C-alpha cells in the first residue's frame, strides 16, 4: 500500500503542480545513482538526484493481476555517469530501480512511490540509451524448482558443481589480434573446442578487468572468438586469464574434462519423449 503525506496529497489535488520524477538506481556492485526530470539537481534523504543526465519515459503499464509491469526510459549518455562502455560491459545489468514523485518546491513533503523493479534490456542508439524497467512480478515468471534433464543443471564452479575453477584457469598473452572479438595466442596448447563456453578475463590492456564468454577456440590456429566484441581495442601484448567451458554433458565434460561425475546434476539415462511415446 502506498503512503503519502497530507501536504503532498493536497498539492497533487491542486490545479497546478510542481512535480518531478526521480529514479534511484542501485547497481550490482553496490553503487547508488540518482536521476531526476527536474531542471536542477535535487537532494533527497542525503542522495543526490542529478538533472544533467536527462531522460524521458514511456507510459507505464501496470495492472492489478500478476502481469509484469513495464516501462521504458530513454536517456542521454553521460561521460561521467552513464557511458557507452559501461553499458556494453554490463555494469548496469540487473540494477535495482526505484521511481517516485516529489514536489521540487517542497521536498520536505515527502515522496510518492511509483514503482520498483530491475533494469532489463538496454539498447544503444547514437548518443542515447533505452532501458527497460521490469516490475517485481517479473520474478514470478521464472521457473521454480527443477525438472528432469539429460544435461547438468548446475553451473560450472558453483556450490553444486564444486569444480575449483582456479585449477583450470590459465593465463596468456596475445600474439595476434584480428578484431575486438577475434585474437590469438600461439603459445596455447589446449585441444579442439577446449575453451568453448568458457570465460576470458582481461588482466592487461584497454579492457583490463572486463570479462567475456568464449564463443569458440580453434586449436589449429590458436584463435579465440568471443561471444561479443570487447568495448576497448584488443591488441598484441594484452594479457588475460581464461578457464574452459562446460557443455553440461556427462561423458564429454563432467567425466573427461573435469573428472566430476560425482557432482553431475542431470539424469542422462532418463528416456526422452520419443522413447516414452514408443512405450505407450
């Protein structure tokens, strides 16, 4: 249930209002940012809400049932707050967002909460970005519990898989670079497809500290291909660390690559739908 002060309620019921919308964004790394549609910065409960990074929002879609609330916001990329590089690197992914209204001429009157959720898809368009705000009911669309699967349901290195990723992590230095997503290291000796689906983290160069999934590893040409291009330039001499991926199959990966059958979280010998229908 929403609560609102008597003064703010009276102001909203008036013929003219001085209302601004504010966004409070809490990123996954714990950093908090505030933005407002007002022409000047506002400070509310010790949090600064900046007006410099302007934005406009679409009509909010909400309902009394369990349908997901939906809202899109279009903003301007800002060199000090919201940069293209950070958006492409996923720094803002899954950030928690709270939106509310205030009377900018009487901040002491309190706020009127509008919505709360998390950032969804973010699209870039020239010097602007478009972000989707997903309501709290979005979580209710996710699968709860587990179903029988032939593939492993654990993620490589998590508490159920128990593989020690440090044991399989190797380091290297680029000896060739074709693009921001394709490069080579002639010193690598791993076999075909070994790093497919793995994670590569840059330890030196323009992308230092950033990570990306490995799409494929060509053992013949000693070439990595990433799932998406890196934000910064990839150059010869850049250093990295990488660990192999897992296709979640019992024999090829869990047994042969990681010797981890005891922690396999799938049912590879449960018959599929075709086999079940044949028995009917």
